C-alpha cells in the first residue's frame, strides 16, 4: 500500500518520504478517531443502562454537591425548602451526558477529518481547494473565482 503511494505523478512535486509520512499520520488519526468513537459508544451504553452508577457522573456530581435541597430560605418569616427529586437528578444526568457527548463528538470529528485530509493530501489531492472551488461554482455558476489562474488549480 505504501509503495503505491510513493509512485506519485511527477507533477505533484512531493517527495515519496513525505507522502508516506502524511499517509501514515492520516491513517493513525483515522484509527484514533475510530477507537475513540467506539469507546464513547461503549460509555454511552453504560451511561444509559445505569446512569446512577456511571463513575464520571458521580465524579462531576461530587463537585456540584447536588443534595436533596435545591432552594431554601426564609419568606415572610417562615423557612422553606424545595427538594430535588429523582427526576431532577435524571435531568442533570442527561444534561451532563449530552455535554460530554458533544465535546467528545467534536474531538472525534476533528480526528477523522484531519486523518482523511492527510490521506487525501498524500494521494495528491488538495481537498480544501477543491471544496472551495466547488462551493464557489455552485453559488455563482462560474467555473473559476475572479483572478484565479486555471493552470494552478489542483
């Protein structure tokens, strides 16, 4: 597989060693993203199955000190307490889970995108330029942006 990449077209101007390094780095990023995605999936299943026993939630909730009293004080000279029930705890668990899932999903997306971009670059493509030109063509109907030299498009 690596020998196929090193036989690049002479117009690419990229040394074979650099191409192989980009390919390896891209594959490593994609594999890291896939492993992280599978780990997040396993953790999500565990969190849905038993959120009260999920250690990460316990750790975060330990800092929040979520006890049974949500609000308390004095109103018209009388003390009052508003307690937190199990439904409120479940809502906090869901909120924490979604926040963690959003952050982890962003990390996985970045790893996968970066790996795919490096693999495409090792293959002789310049993905960001191609997408920019395709977006410009679909928005304006023109073939090239103003001032672009078609001999440099790649």
